C-alpha cells in the first residue's frame, strides 16, 4: 500500500511522534526531579569505597558520590574490620551515563534486606566506556584480593556496556566469564543500549541535570559543583553510545561467555496492548522503548531471558519522586515496588538454586 494515499497512516505517524515527545519528556522530567532529596533511602549505612586503583577505604552516611566501588550496609555503625567480606553473596551495581547515584536508592536496600552483600561501582561516567571497564576490572581485582570469588552484576543503562566490555575484552584479561579472577554468575542488564541510543546526541542535557542534582543534594549547596561539568570525563561516552559507533561494533562482535547467565530488563513507555495492530504507532512505540533506549537495543542479541514491561528508563527500577509527591498530595497509596526490582530478585534467586 502507498502510505501517501493512506490517511490512516498519516494519523499513525502523527500519533507516533506525539508518543515519542511525551515519552521523552516523562523520562527527562522524571530524572530531573526523581533523585533530588533521596537521602531517605541512602542514610544510615556505611561500606567500602574502592577507587579506580583498587584501594579500599570506609565511607558512611549518604556517600553516594565518588569514584570506585561502594559496599552497601544499611545497619552497620562501625567499619567492617579484617581482610574479608562477611559471608554473603556479592551483587555489584553498575550505573549508567550521567547518573549521580539515585538510581539504586530502592534496589540497594531491597538486596541488602534479602541478605546480599551489595557493592556499588562508581566511575567518571562521561569518559570512554573502555576506560570505565578498565576501572571495573581494577575494582573487581580488589574484591578478589579480599577473598571474593563469585559476583553477580546488575547494570543500568550504559553500565551494562561497561560490564560487557570487562567480561568480553581479552585485552583486559577477560576469560571464561571471569573479571580479575572473579567468576560472574549472572549479568542483569536494565535498559542497556546494546545497539546504542540516538538520544546519546542529547547527553549534554543529562550532564547538566546530573550536576544540578549533585548540587541540590550537597550539604552546603556549593556552586562550584555546577561548574565541574568536565570532571567526570571528556564526553567520549556519549559518542560510544551512538548507534554504529566503533566501540559498539567491536563490543557486539564478541560473544558473551556461555557460563554467564544474562537477563535483559526492557521498558516500553507505551503499553503494547494499546498499540497492537496500529502499524506505525506500534513501530514508533517500539523505537521509543523506555524513552531513551529502544526495545530492540535493550534486548541483547542472543539473550534468551528478555523481560518487557511498561516503564520508562528510570522507573524500570526506581519510583519517580515526582509521582510519589503527587500520590501523597492526592491521598493515594504509595506506588508499587518497581517491577524491575522484582525481576532482579527473582533472577538472583534462580542463580542461588
């Protein structure tokens, strides 16, 4: 059929554009508001911070910002002494591009409550993905040095690419599903742009949003934080995330280790049931995906465990604060726990069994 002669197709295309605009607006506004004042989930805990050279130091309170890996412990008042972790299963959280840390505000306490030892890896998220992966390799080496032998990884957005790079690049010593000698049991990719994201071209907006959030969450509201736009990298990450980039071509040419179980958690802003059979509208909704990453890109080629549900890029695993405020104002009940957290807990439980 000639689409130029089909008035319905024109309407479908227009609706698709509207869907795209609304979806992206929801993601950016949700992200801008969603992690301001999130101290409630990040207070009263302490843990270890491993910088990119692998040295461990103690942190406390809401010390979400920095570089390296942090060990989450919601109830500990004193530092963990000795050279080994408590006898818990270790889950490593790896964030994505222009993320100040709030994305894990609900995931970390849930995992901790289920008895996992949660470690958060932080890195200069605007630098080249390869450099971030090298930092992950060093941090994992430090975990190996204190006796950790098995780790499961939960990675949001670009964090999945960082993890995949560390797992598959032989130049970083990757072999048999191990990173620095630590066996990776399961890799859970949450909204990861495996084939890139066209929205990476707009990463300057996210960069500004990130630093505004850091400034608003700081104790003294130091204005110098707003001027540190280049301290977390030179912007190469945004180029790496573009579809067809040299980095993605190289990464996707390497298979995942067979020993690592992979789960892809995929979001769609628009409910598939609402666009089924609507031609261009459904196609536009698939391309929009979670508002940042398309459904196709978030579904890693060859992955047998792909879970799709209605959510935007952040609400996959985090309740948007703006929604919580609206619910409270209207007297409604709190939103249900994000579906992605349920999936994460379920897949980690399978790994144990």
